[in-house]
DNA sequence: ATGAAAGCGCTAACAG
DNA sequence: CTGTTAGCGCTTTCAT
C-alpha cells in the first residue's frame, strides 16, 4: 500500500464515553431524533463539539445501507450545455433529501473526439460501488449493453439520448425532429443549399443528422454533411472544408451543436464571408453563449435545463420504488432565431 | 426513515462460500494481490462474475481507512474558467492513483451574486465526512475561519485565491499584478479614461480591482469602478451604467472576468458603439470564449489550467505527508491582446 | 428515553 | 499461498 492511513479520528464511541452515555444515544442525537431528551441532546452535542467529532459518512452509509446520493455523470465541462443540464438536475432534486455527486468523463476541451471509454466506465462503476441511490448520465457514449453491465441494477436515467436497457429511462429532446425543424426553418427562409456539420458517426448521437437528411430529401434538396468533432475547432475545420470542397457554396449551415456553429462562424469570418448576408448559421443546444449579444447565434433549443430536471424527477420516482418498463420522455425542440440567420442574398 | 434500503447485494462472503475459499482470499483477488495462485484467482473471479458480485467501496474504504479520493469543489459550471481549472486538476493527479469527486457550489447561472454559503459548506462537510484524502477548492467564497472549521484537518488547496489558514495552501495568479498590467497595457495604448467592472466587494476576490486602482492612481488617472455580479448580464448592466453616468465616456473598460466583459461588449453594441474603435474592452481569465474567433476578446490570462495542475500537485504532496507552513504559489498573469483593444480614436 | 448487542461488507495482521 | 480473527465506525432491533 502506497500511502499511510489517515490518523484515527474521534468516533461516536469517544463521544459516548466522554459524555457518559451509550453510542446508540449519540447516534440518535446526531441524526436529530426527537426521541432524545433535551438535556442529553445538549450534553452530547456539547461533548461532540468539544472533542471535535466528525461523523464518518462511510460508516453510516455502510451500516444504514442507504446513501441518499445521486451520481451525476457529465461528459465534459467545456460545453455549456452540461451546465444547463446540471442546473436542471439540481432543481429537480431540490427538497428530495438527495445529494449530488458528480464525475466528469473527459477533462480535455477536445473531448467528444476522443472520449475515453475507460474513464466513463470507471466513473459509473465508482458510483455503483459507492452504492449511490441512482445515476444520471449526460453525454454517455457507451453501448446499452456496457451500461447494463456497469450499472448492475442501479437505477439510471440517460439524458439527451435514447438508450434502451432494462432499468434505464431516457429523457431527451426529439433530435430527429430538431434536425427536421432546422432544415424546414432555413428552407422557409429561402435556403436550398443547406450544409450540415455533424458529430462523428461513431457516437450514439446521430438523430439530428438523420432529421436533417430526412428533411432535405423530402424537400428534394441534396444533403451535404461533414463530420467533425463537436468543438469550436472542429466546427472551424468543417466549415473550412465545406467552403473548399463544395461545388456551389451553401447559403446556410446547420451545425450539430453551438460550439461547432461558433467555429463555423469563425471560419466564415476568416474567409471574408459575412453572416448572415453570405451564409446563415444555425446551431443546436441554445447555450448561453449562443444567446450572448456578441454572438447572436440562432440555435435549436433542446431545453437542456428541462431535460435535467425531468431526468432527476424520473430518477427520484425510480428510487422511490416506482417500477415498470423503461420510460422514454422526449421533449419537442424549438428554433430560436437570432441574427445569424436571414434569407439568402439572392432572395432579398 | 423515508425510503427503504436497497436490496442486499452479493458480498464477498457469498463469493467465498460459493467458491469454497475464505473471504480474505477473495479480498486479495479483488485487490489484485500477486500472492494468490493463478488457479484460485481464476476460480474466484469466475465465481464473482457468475454471482454478479459488486465490491462495496463504502465497506472497503471504511475498513482500510483510505479513500484514494480527492474532493473538488467548483463554484459553478457556467463560467468556463472552472472547466480549465478542472482540466488542470485532472492532469495533475494523473497517475497518482487518486480519484476525483466533484461538488458544485451554485447551479444557477447567476451564481456569484447569490452564492449559497450553506451549499458551499455542505459540499465541503460532505467531502470531509466521506474521508476524502484532500480537497481542492475553486471559487470558495467563505472565510478562512469557516473553512478551517469545516475541514477539521483535511488537507486542502484553495485555487485562484489566497486563503490563510492552517493546513491550507493556495495556488493563484497574482491578481493584483494582473489588474496593474491591465491598466498599464491599456495606458500604453494611449488610454487615459479606463473604467473597471469589478466583482462585488463582499466577495473575497478583490485583488484585480486593487491592482487596477493602484495602477490608475500611480499614473495619475482617476479610477472609475462599477460593481456588478460577474456574469454576462452583470457586465451588461455595468457597462450600461458607465455609459449612462460617466461625465466623459471612458475609452477603455477592464472587466474583472470574461463573462462580464462579454456583457460589456453586448451593451456597447446595443449603444451603437464600436469595439475597439470607440471603446476598448479587456477581460480576465482568458477563457475559451474570449479566444473564440467570433468574440476576439482581449483578456488577462491567469493560466487557469496551470493553477489547477499546480494545486493538484501541491495537494498530492500534502497527502503524501509533506508538512510545513502553508504554501502560497502565485503565477504571473499575462495579457493576451486580441481585436477588442486598440489605441483610442483621438490617437490614431 | 436510553442501553446492549448484533451486524453492515470489507481489510489487515497473524498463523500456518 | 490460504484461513482465522479482529476490527473500521456507525445503525438498528430489542429490551428496559
């Protein structure tokens, strides 16, 4: 063993002995039981304070077999969408008596490209082995089978993705619909040549692209998809590639998320093109930065906060014992138009 | 007690019995001890798998009195600076065998205004009671005394702030210097009327403002400080107030962080002013969004990632047993000029 | 209202 | 190499 154990701390036993009462009584006081006489309670609290007693939550959780803790897995911290989802989760568990404990899948900004499956698995295993009441997953990239294996029965709710596995519910926006809406919205504005910056096909998040392709096809338009990592840099590269290779320049670009859209905006600026005059840009997620005055990026709002809240509420229900087949809740996304879109120039 | 305990899961005892070996042997196998014969090891692993055994980390941590876990407290997720710091922390503990567990202080975007001291305290108490090896704090707003009381001896490193308390180290950028550099940088460009959007004086993060005031005074310039919450909205309001009330419009604005600077950019645009032609804007933290092509915000880089890494390394040293007086490590910030600054118009 | 006693599931000497 | 024996610090019946 590498490092030495921490010095033994003051225990309930110590407090009990010093106060001249039983350990059980101290336990009751610590848990604010009403069954304790005010006198004893005061005595115990005072002694505990004097001795510098710190309850050992590991021990109490082990003994009581309950943790009152929900594990939250977030893919990364650089994408603001996770901040929104987290805010919703926090709101959702409010007043439930549950605590939140978060684990981050990928520390690097360029995550999404190189998600580390081992890290992801370790985070979930860790929650399970710590016996959390349930797990909330935002941005999980593994397969349903792996998840089932990792969870070993711990209730879980997957956010922003539909994942079919026993005991796992899903709360997400209708991404396929979002993709369709994006195309229809741009098309109604007059756009025919609409490109799409998609996330890598290896990731289980392809519905937005599917919706895009479906709507384009139905409108008799030719889909133009470029795959990239969903980061600003990725979006920049993708836009560059589109400008370089497209036989005719698209008049609008729909990106799979706001980060990539931001990158596209940058690439367009570098190329001397004006948004929305030359090219319209539409993002996805409606993050705080899209809404920023200086960015004014139009975006498809998936209601990240609502997803977080809904997932938390659903998990609480499962924890409370509600059973039944896996539930899939799908919210309708909506377009939030801002300055980055306009009718194509030839139209005006 | 409100909710029923989770169903009893498969234990080492079960595996031992089923495999016809002792519990201790199973324990050794689980901890990958080399002292176990390959045959037994295989037998045990196979039985464990078959029975669906899941180690109970609560029990092992309790028994071994070691958690190999570091608690990370982050003020909020909406400010990207915490993502950078976290990335540094993750880098810093790499290979140490420690795990990360994070708690978030404020879920709301407008945090910073109304930090919830109870939440903050609960997060730290929770880490302490879970017996983490050490705690890393980014954005802690409480007093040194409260922190000492909460930590009860758990080693901790505070990031982006100097906090004098026994057993607590600090890793931060020299914010006062940063404030001075900001003023000097703008002044060398020709600016005389430099306003500052500061964080609330109630928060223990006032050095940037102090540096600003110091440099302004030394240069014989008149400081103009507006206090606001460090969010985009706060920055917007502050800039509005400056435009509304200043007798002569400043030619440059230095904001206490990038979010507020972003808000200032928005307010300037709304007011029909051009950046940097009419007003130069300088932020702080050099977050990813300042660096974005579409924002191009000049900023003071506090090297958030380095702070995170340095703090993690320092904590690891403490955990390894290094003692001695509290250490304060202060990195020098540097200006990252981008398109949001230029010489004042009268100068060009 | 308080105490005694039996675990929770695991680790850690210590034998052998 | 493997088994025995004590705990880790707390909760939880069950008495009284």
